[in-house]
C-alpha cells in the first residue's frame, strides 16, 4: 500500500515491487555481457598465442634448416679428395694372362696287330728317339695266316704259269687252223683270271706282312713316354681304341692363352712373351707368339693365341699352370687412368674432374680397353684433368672439394691382369 516505507523513514528510499524486479534484470544482463566479453577475450588471447607459437616454430625450423645447410656446405667445402692426372698410353702395354703348357706334339701309339706283348723297352718318363722300339708283340695267329697266304700265292702262281703256256700254245694252233677260235678264247680267259688271282693273293700277303711289321711298336718322333698302358703277356687287339703308349714332344712347348677381345687387335705374331711358373718363382722363361686363331670366340669373347717356349733342357712339363706376361702394342692417342677413378651410373661411365676453382665436374667418358687395374680412355678426358680417386656415390657437380697435396702424385701403371 501507498505510503509504506521500506527503508527507514526517508521518502526518497521508497521502492515499489516492480522497480525492484527491473533492477534485478539489469544486473543479470550486465553479468552476461561481462561473461561474453571475458570469453571473447580468452578466445582472442588463445588465437594470438597459437599464431605466436606457429610463427616461433617456423622461425625456429628455418633457423635449424639454415644451420644444417650451412653445416652441410661447410662439410662439402671441407671434403678432402685425392686426385691423379691421366697418363698418355705407352707404346707397349703389358698383359698378364693365365695359361697351361701343352706338348708340342702328343701321339697315342696303338697296336695295329693282334697278339700278346712279348716285351716293352721304355717306361713313363723315358726319353725316346724317332724309330726306337717301344715294345714287341708276339702274333702266332698272324704268323700262320701269313704262311697260308704265301702258300696260296704259290698255288695261284703255278696255275698262272700253266694257263699262260696253254694260252700261247692254243694261239699258235689257231694260227695254223688246227683249233677253233673258241678254244683260244677259253685259254685266254683262264690266263687272265689266274693273273687276277695272283694279284689278289699278293695283296693279301703284303697285308699280312704289314701286320707282321706292326709286331714291332716304334716311337713316331723324339720325345718322352708319358703313359704306358700295357705289360708283358698282355693281350692287344688291333683297333681296340686303347693306346699302348703315349709319346709327347716337349721341345718346344705350346701355351694357349685367351686374349680379351678389346686387346685382340694389339696382339700379333712375333710378339715377345715371358712365362712365370710357381715352381720357379725367381725365374722367367722367354716365349714368342707364333699364331692366333684369327677369330673371336663368341662364347668367351676372346682370341685364342699360341705362345711357344723352347724348353731345350726339358725342365718344363706339359700341363703346368703359369702366367704369361705379354707385351703388346698400345694406342698412343689414348689416355690411361686408374680403374678406381670411374663412377658407373645409370647414364654411363663418369669421372669426377676437379676444376681450377676446386669445383667438381661430373664428366662422361668412353672406355677403350679394360686393362684390369687401369683403363684406357678413348674420349672425354684431357691430359691435364685432375681426377678424383675413389669418388663417392654422392659426388655432385658444383661441389667444392679440398685436394690432398701429398696424394696428388701419378703412379705409372701399364700392366693388365686377367684371371
């Protein structure tokens, strides 16, 4: 009711219920506005913080990347390498190839008649001369066949003599018109038939006499007996395929080597060679190229080459393994480099060449001949180029390197080894 005082007795402190509710609503709105304002402030501060953190991370990453790049550049700039310069290919190139000695002539000696070994005169390792009797064969069966053939020849000769007399007599009687021409023709036919029989019997006798001669087994040439496959009392058969002896001529010896196709054009008849045997580590034996196959073997891509060594004192044996040191003509226009200077990549053979500013240039090359430890370069290099030894697979053009002066020395190498 009106006139009621809520607070003391002051008229200006009088409030109605309606005014009190409005005051409470205003206070609530202010609280909501303050909360919204605080929320927006927190969101703004959070966004600013995220942006600041992202920017800091980017700056940190960039600084790290730059630092790593600098470290990498410093590492590349500090890379020390050894270099060599190409050498001019020499007039003569040495080539080491494996080989095996062989007898200059080797022949198996077979029995040409059937019988029993009566005796043999030379064992393995014996030196024989041409015509020396190696063995004697007892052939009683052939002896009897020869006697029979000789007797048959005598019978045929007697028949021939009789037919000849008969033919001449009938011819005279025919001229006197005593006998008919048919009788003369019959006599002539018998005479010519007996002539053929005698010729056949003579051939059979000669055949058996030849078999008798084969009772004596002789050496076909001067050499040594390397195999003996018979003994006294042993049965031998003509044409059995088993040799009684094997004789080898070892003065001189043959050595066959396989020259790589890339070196084939440099090998010629008359070139000198040196043979090294493990049995004689302190000695070398002189040899000479006497012939080549004249064709490349398509299976091994090599040229078959024969080298002869005199072996006058006979101290070298057939079948021995050795290394043949061959001197062949080289290409004067090409350059020779160590094999460990080449990088083999997908785009071909490459070499790292260091320029005057110590920057690397990757240069493609063309390999002429593979000499084992060294390569003959046909194109891509100049005599003054500085080549990196044992280049890294990560080597790149433009990379700065540092040269080791103590390693920058050339070592002449012209020998090539092929296993």
